[in-house]
C-alpha cells in the first residue's frame, strides 16, 4: 500500500504511460555473463534490480545498452521489461 501520493512519471495510468519502447530493454549477449551473478539474488529479491551498478560494468556495450534502465526504474515509470535475460 502506498503511503504517499505518486506524481510525475510514476503516477501513470493506462492512458498516460509511455509507449513500450520507453520501458523495454534488450539484453545484449556480451552483458549476460556480467548480469548472471545478479540473477539468483534478483529471483528472491526483485527490488535488487534497481541497485545493480550498470554504470560500473566494464563493457561499453553493457553500459551503453542499459544506460536508461536504472533511470527508468528509479525516476521513470518504475518498471522495465528486459528481453533476453539469462535466467540460470
């Protein structure tokens, strides 16, 4: 239950939410191994995805491809759909 009123992007409705392209992210192949160490923890604590330090990933591809993900989770609509996430 919310204890405060949401405003801005996080106060979306089906009529006001950004198009799916704004909150959909493809997971590049070379990022999967970097991300895989987080998978087990995220399966049990889904809120941890917002704390993954994408900006500290050594791969330029990972940083560039996922640059907006943290922003979307923390100050955008509050969720993101990830494609090609390694589940094991």
